[in-house]
C-alpha cells in the first residue's frame, strides 16, 4: 500500500492531475530450468512481492508522457515524451524505449493507441536478475489495457510484453519473465506454441541476494544461443544413428530436447569441443532435473533413489543432504536448485566465482538450496529458505563478507493486478 500511495502522490505532483488507473506487476524469480525458455523447453518462474507500479491517465491528444520516480531519485534523465504517430525507438539503452516498444507491439497487433500520462515506481531492482524489464513491460501494457479498454487477457498482455522486448527491441529473451510476472504465483510455462501456463501451489520463502555485479541479457543470451547452434551442427556432421538424428536440429529451438538423453549422444559429444558439448549436456540435464522437481512441487511421491538416478549422483549423498532438514520435500526441491546452479556454473558457464560462493554459503547456513536467477554473469542468487530468520542470517553473513550489495526476503505473490481504477 505504501508504494501505491507514493505513485499516486508522485503522479499528481508531476502531471498536476490525479491518475485514473494504477496497475502493478510482480518481479520474478527464475526458479528452475534457467536459459531454457528460448529453446522451447518448459521453465518454472515465481512472482514475488517486489512489484512495479504504473499509474496512468488518458489524454485527449496522441502524446505519451512517461516519467520514472526511480530514475529521478538517481538524478538521471527520468522522462520521455513522444507522439504515437510515427513512433520509433531511440536506442542507446534509453529507458523510454520500453514504453515505445510496448506501444509499437500493440499497434502491430492492430490495437488503437492514444495519448497517456504515465508515472512509474518500482521496487524490482534493475539488473538484479529479477526480470525488471519484463515486469515493467507487463505493468505498462496492463495499465494501457485498462485505460484504453483494449480487453486483453492476462495471456495477451504477457505475449505482447514478450513481443515488445524480443521482436521490437531485439532482446534475445524467452517468455519466462513476462509470463511469470503476468500470472504470478509459481508457474510452469510451456514455451512452445500455444505457450500454456500451469499455476502450481507453492508457498516457498526466498532470500534474494544481489551480488551487485551488473549483467545484460542482451550480451549473454546470443553467445550461448550461438554456441548451442554450433554444437548441434557439429553433432549433425557426425555419424549419428537415424533415431537420434531425427530428434536434433541445427538451431537451438528445433531439437526435441525433452526426448533426448545424454547417453544417446555421449559417444558423439566426445568428438566435438568440450565447451560445446557442455552446452548440450546442460540443456538435457537441467530439463530432466526440472521434471523431477515438478513432481515434488505437485506433491507426487518421489524417492531419494529416483532423484539420485536422474541426477546421476550417489543416493547416500542425497540422503545425507536431506537429513539436515525437517522438511524432506522442500529439501529435495532445494537440492535440485543447487544441482542446477552447478550445471549453470560448470557446463553453461554463466556463473561467477562470487555467485558460486554465495550459493555455497547459503546452503552451508541452512538454506534448502540456491541458484543464480536470470541470465547470469552477475545479478542475484535466490535461496529457498525455511524461515525469515534463516534468510536474514544468511544475508547478513554474505553482506559482511562482501559478497552481496543488497538483499530481500520475499514471498510468492500474485500476478498483474489493478490497484486503483477511476478513483475506486
């Protein structure tokens, strides 16, 4: 409620009129199957109670004025103004391009766009691995939908947000951020058409530990995508049997990843550079472990032996890990989280020594598990924790050791919602 009141006050102070509508959307945690959405594999995201608020008022012309309270706080350029006719991006990482891109994406779909006054205030940290740009786009498109009465569904808003970032702005992202923010809660997102979303019951508590090391999805994803393509083409050039070859493709989104096993490819992976082989092995193993975690999240009976078999790890090691905790189910989910971080670090090479140290510290101090969140090479580590006290103790220790700059204890939160509508 505090942030809502701030947004309403700042809007009125800047535009000299009150806002008609305020919409908010949650930041997201990249929970399971990181770097897989652009390959068409299902991913698991969590909407959390760090939210972006966007207030808006309709204008009688076609001018859009946008301003950010966060940027104003930092004494940066914080406003943009443009006519929706002849709309174009400015480039140079201009913050206004997010709003321009969203409106372009709407117009490409045939929606009528009119003038607006818009004020933004967000508690989702920029560049911290919590999907700040996707959250901003979802909230902005959500408020445009309400102000202009476009009648879009939650799924429509998520897809337009994706099109704005991926197609219009050219960011090589998948759909994890936009769909997680629009739907909220814990969601399983199928990233092949028709991009279905399954909401799952999960009330986990998380510590978000921001390393303070800034990263850019736009500088990480294209490199890994190119490497996966190189690996696939090298495999296709080898003497693969037909039943394996038919599951592959020459581009990262083409293989039937869910049907592939490392054992099928093992003899052939040895003939390609080890770095490229690692990208393929990561993709398969991360997906297999996500399938196992989803069974746990849904409350299905999963044995330690089956997890050990899937992860190719000694069952006694898993049992010893689980014995440290009072909640076996959460401990096993956490174990898979940490396992996926190690895959991201060792095989996909998107971690950093600092991130690895944060993960190790959190687990040593009582977290169920931890992994990087987002594109990697910086940003945040998320830890699944048994209590706020454990999370706070971990965060203060990591801060004292100089591993993190900021931290939050967050809980699962709902998705896109209208906070205020026409004075109500």
